């Protein structure tokens, strides 16, 4: 959804570093620790050929960045998008590092990406691209080193190809723990496909409760109706909330009486978009962000809430299901206006949390029921939310700063315990 984001302010990487610096200062981190944790440990850039269906051979650029393996192997998704850059992947890797730490997972952060347009590629082309990219980053990944997962425009299918490719390079040894977000038949976990939206829903429930807003009748506007946004909307609706607007890259729909997200999902499956859903008015992505509602849920790409629209946001609170949807200036505006923001590293951490469960199950070859996964996911999300909420009250900082402080403190403690091999 390239048209949804804006690149007029500082980059997501600079933003992530800015929040890190502020949290480090508040925590009083020593200089050597700041230097250790501020920059990624490893960055790999690969250029590789892919044979297209028409016989041409095109070259693609891909990346894998590991932020820091202090707490354990690094972890993070792989995105396919025409605007992927090394800078963006570095920013997403550092967000993963704080996200994993905040959730109490034994992982560092990583991210990967390939600059390509998956919407214009055939399944065969995507398979060849995925297998070749996997072969290129093979020296860096492994179940005890760095564990990829799905991200924007990748899913179970791509994860299965990666497992197969790397396994073929290793004497046909089946290696399910190498990536998460796999099909269940290959060692995937129950609940992984819905984990990001479901985790965000648990965070939204906590946030509403702490703001004294009952979920029954509470309103939400959801930008982005992909895996995260649609699952969130369905959960919110089932809990008695009203989803008044949703959108995708083609546009949005609005009904102040509330939409039925399951019916919208069906419409999207049939027509390719939420646009044209019967009984709803159309609304642009920009307008959706400025609707009167209790919760605004950006669930698409980064930088959609910026200095230009943040003063017009009328939501009572924001739940960041996307990574990096709020620019630095917008963040300051929300802080000033007293609009609480459940930050990405908390609100969308359900995905990597169930990835962790998947990895644990793969290592044991013993699989849990959907109920068990869901119960544990709720436990992890609620625990993280409460920690962040208390920290924000204690230190008089907003939820994002509190999340960064909790997360960075844990990584720093681990790094101190390990000591410097310098
Ligand atoms: N790509 C997801 C994220 O940004 C999930 C990563 C994972 O499961 O490792 O959190």
C-alpha cells in the first residue's frame, strides 16, 4: 500500500533511534551499553537473479539485518514490498529487538526483506525468488541463530518454501524450527495466523479498561484490512465493539452504526477489496484516520500518522497494529494532546509471541491445542500491558516510552550479565 504512507519527516530508523536514545537516557545507560545496543550487529545485502515466467532473468535486492543476539537467537519477519530498503529493514529489526524483549521472549530482533512487487508476480516467480533469497541468507539463519517469519506480503506459503530450501541444503534434514508462521502440517502453531490481530485485541481490551471505556459499544476505525486489521476487527466486533470504518489500499468504507467485519471479509474475498461493501459509505484512507471514534487502529504500513493529520485525529486512543505507523512529530502531538498510544512493539507483539510458541513446540515436536495457545497469548499480552502501564504511571512517561524502557532495560541487564568480549 505505498500510497498510504508519507516520507516527509525523518525516517523510521531515525525515529526508532530517537526513542532508544531517550529511553537510554532515562534509564541512565552507560555509554558502552548505548553503543552496543544502538546499532545492528549484522547487516546482509544480497543481489540475486530470478527467472521470470517469460524467460527473462531479473535481479532483486534483498536484506537480512540482525539487531542484537543478547537474549537469544534473533527473530523477525521477511517482507516483500517495492519500497523495501536497508534503512527500513534496520528500523524494523530494532523494533523487533525491543518487541521481543518487552514480551519477555528469549530472542533478539531481526528483519528481512526483498524489494519486489509481489502483487505483479506469479506464484512460480515468487517461489523462485523465495528459494533463492533463502539460499542467499542461509549463512545467517538457523533455529538457534536467527529465525525468520512472515511479514508484509509473505505468509505460510513462503515459510514452507524456505524450510524446504534450507532443508534440501542440509542433507534433506527437516528443520521446522528454522522459521515460524509455517503451515500447521509442517510444524506451524495453532493460532499463529490470527496472532497479531488477536494480540492487538487483547491490548485494546486492556487499554479500554484502563481508560474506563466499556468495550460494549466502543467504536474503532481500522486502517488496513489484511491479516492483522481484519482479525482485530472481527475480535472487536464479537466482543461487542463497533467497527465503524475499515480500509485497504483501494479505499475505505464507513458506517457509524457499525460494520460486520466477517461480512466485509467475505466481500473482500469475493471482490479483492473492502470498497463497495453494501450499506456503507465510502471513505478515503486519510479521512478514516480523522474519524470520531474510541480507538484508531493503523494496521497497514508505516508513517501514516504524521504532523499533517495528527492534530485532526479525533480518536480517544490509538492501537498501533502496524510497525511504525506514527512519525516522531505525530507522536509528540499525540503526547501533547493526551491521546494514549499503545505502541507497535506492544500492540502488534502477538505475532512474534505465538511465533515463540511455535518455535518451542517445534523444538519439542509436541503441539498445543488452539485453546492453550490462546490462553498463553492472552497471559503474555496482559502481562506486558500491565508492566508498561505501571511503568508509564511510575515514570510519568507515555506508553511508548514506558515500553522502550521496560524492553531496553531487560536487554541491557542481559548484556551486562554476559559482560563485554572486547
Ligand atoms: N513480522 C511480525 C512482526 O513484525 C512477526 C515476526 C515473527 O513472528 O517473528 O512482529
